[in-house]
C-alpha cells in the first residue's frame, strides 16, 4: 500500500522470520516507504533501492535449501543491514564462520557498543531482544565487531566503507529500546533515504482496495466482536455502504461470559443494517470431542467455521452467486500460520485453515487488515470513529477458550527436577523463529521481577525440554501430590474456565490492572488432585503488536487476593503465574 509512491526506497528481503513485515513497518513509521520481497530477489531488480535489509528466519545458513540471497547484493555498494539470520547469512557469504550455539538465546539481553560506526549514532548501551540459536563465531575479513552482550561476543559487525552491517538481535521489536534509533541511523545516515510516506493516507487507500476487491458483490462478515473484525467490518461499511455489508456472529460455545450480548451492542452502535447471531455451540463441541492436540483443535475449529459459514450462506438468498467473504485477519495471523514462503508454522490460525485458503485462492475473500499489526488496527479504528471502549478490548483468539483449555490424553505424574516440577502438559512456543511444543516447568515460589528477568530466561535457554516457566501462587495441596488427569475438552471444563476468566477480568478491572496490560489470558490445566482436578494459569502480558511480549506482574497483595478468589472455585486445585516472555513462549498456550 504505497499511496502515490511508485517505488520503495528500502526493501526487506524475507528469509522467513516472524518479524519480517514488522521491519518494513518500522521503516514506514520513519516516513520512508519500504516493501518486502523474497530473499532470493536478484540484485539487478533491487538496484534502484537506497538500502536493503535481510530479515531473520528459522533456518540455519549451513543447511541445504536454506533461504539465500543473490551474493551480488553484497558487492554493489548498496547499503545492506543483516538482522539475525540475515547477519549470519552475510558472514557466511563473505568468509566468516557461523556455527550452532550450545544453547539458544531468547528474550532480553543487554548490549554494549564496543566500536561505534554510523549505525550507532546516539547509542552506547541498550536492552535488546534476541531470538536465535546459531551465532557468528568469526567475522569476515575486513569486518570489525561493533557490539557485544553478556553471552555473545559478536552481537554486531560492520564494514562501513562497504556499507555492510550485521546485527544478531532484532532492532525492529519494541523490546529493543534503541531499535528505532538504530533503524533511523541506517535508513537516513547510511542509506540517505528521504521521507516520502504519510500514514494518514492509510484509510482512503484501504477503502479503495475494498471497493476494487468487492466490485459489485456484497460482503459477508463472520464477526467476533473483537478489535480486528470490528474495524474490518466498519471499513467495509464506509467503503460500500450498510446495505452491501452483512454480518453474523457465531456463538461457538467457546466464548467468554456475556460475550454475545456485548457483540450485539457493538454492532447496533456501528449502524449495522444486517446483523444476526447464530447459535452453534453443539456443532463446535461435537467436532472437538476427542481432540487433544492443540494444532488439531485449531484446524477443527477453523474447518467447522467454514462449514457453519457455508450453512449460513446457503440460507441467505441475497448472497447467491454475488458475495465475497470478509475477515478481520491481521498480519501476525498470517505469519504465525506460515504465511510467507520461508516462514515456519507456529500455529494455524482459524482464518488460515484449508477451507479459508481455498476461498482466498478463488478470489472470494476480502481482508482489509492483513498488512497491519494490532496497534495499527487500533489506530485505524480511531481514524474511522470506532468507539474507544471497543478498540481497547484485550485481544481474544479466534478459536476462543478452546485453546486456553488444555487437554491431556492420559494421566501422568509430575517430574521432580533440581529446577522445579516438570508439568506433563505441553504448550506452543516460538524459539529462533520456529515452533516448539514442549513442557512447562513449575517453580514453588511466588512471581517476582527476578524470576521474570533472570530465572525463567535462564531455564528456557538452558533446558531443551521446556519453553515455559510458571510460578505457584497458591494451592490446596503440595505440588508433589498433584498429577495431570486425562481431560478432553468438555462443556463442564469450558464453563469452569469461563467462571475463572470472569473472576480475573472483574478483579483486574476493579484494581485498574486491566488497563495496565495488553492482554490477560487465563489458562485451564487438567492438573490437581482427585478432589480438585484443575489448575488456573494467569498470563498477563504487555506488547505493542503481539509479535513479542513481556510478562506484566500484578502487585503481590492483589495477586494474593485474586488467588484466594480462584481457589474458592471447588474444582480449582492450584493457581500459577506464567513467567515467560515471547519468545520463547507464545502469548497463548496453544
């Protein structure tokens, strides 16, 4: 989406990283138009660019078939910045040494600049964000090491006279405090780019894209009441008019308490002319019966959405032969679902299952927000007048509480280790741009800043069998007496999770904590005793765009009160607090 821009000044080469489009977005935020192209785009095609950025990615440079670049790019004097995998790829092509690390490094680190160059103007120290296993062990001839962290000696390298720069960390994520300054230095001081991009033009361009995609067809939305679908729906209302935009809310039985009433109110206020609620709890619970694997859950829910959509569409005569399906898909949904050629599958989002993909391939889907992140969607919503109380809702996953209600196919005991108790339940993580599916480790200690900043990262980096660390807030029995029970997804368990979630939301609103965090998932684990067989995990986090996140700590006195409220539920045996940043743990557990 480039307004009147005819050509980008900066191109990001996509090697499959989770943050590839985030890099381009950060450049655009600086006022410079940037695009994303495949990593192997020939140098000749890119000769007009003022700068190239090679993204991170999940592969290893020494593996056959790993993403590569045209090596000519490193010889033509166009400035090149390699990030993470891109940094390793640059070293690999130019004669440096890249090798697999003894252990990965995921999350916060602290960087010191040791040899300043143009990239480091105004930066001497910074908190940075790492997500890698491989490292550059020696730099190519003519390069110098420019920065280091506590754990790696080559956090950055450069050959300034050749306009080549490499960073092992991710400057594009919010958790790298000097990241914007570093990218600004590259774009303006090194590449000599000029400002040519105005974000205020987003809405007119999106509306024109909607009209071009819809042509003379009506648009039908399956709305959730969340920020993304609400903003996408409203954009279509503006672009096409209320008589051409239809909406249905599917009550899957996987939603929070009172959610349906809230959604009805939203669309009444938006001025929706055609809106209905479809009760489909029985259908969804039926297809989820006997499914324990989280990826299979997501696939089953997504495919059932398609079937429900087909059933509903078949009953509406106005859609016959003249419709296009609207969705509120945003960029993280596509990239985590393996949405670019080299990206690794982290988890399949319900709006990227096979049935939906078939509609995309046949040109029957319109998704106005696929280039944007959550915070951008909120900005667009403000621009088009969506009420603030809707825009500031915490993100809620499309598959609903199904992916917050963990299942277990068999009974299992906890494993006592020197570090804590290994929970025989697994959750999804993202480590080095790749999906992990590993156990959680429980600590018999209360949550603390030290546990979040030092203990949990050290454990997830050192142990290859975990991707998540939780702290025990309170329990009805010692951990060594608990076990994981066989537990499918049932209405009884979902109702318990609904109750726990409602308690957490109400309490968080009362103490003002809800406004202090970006999202607060509540997870149910089949962990406990014969008398109380479930446990609750609290997962409050802060984020900007959902691509990275850090743990938000509740005040100890408030956490103690909330723990007592949750333990008052007869079926709840224990309450835990998730200490894991993203990476290595995804925000949701499944």
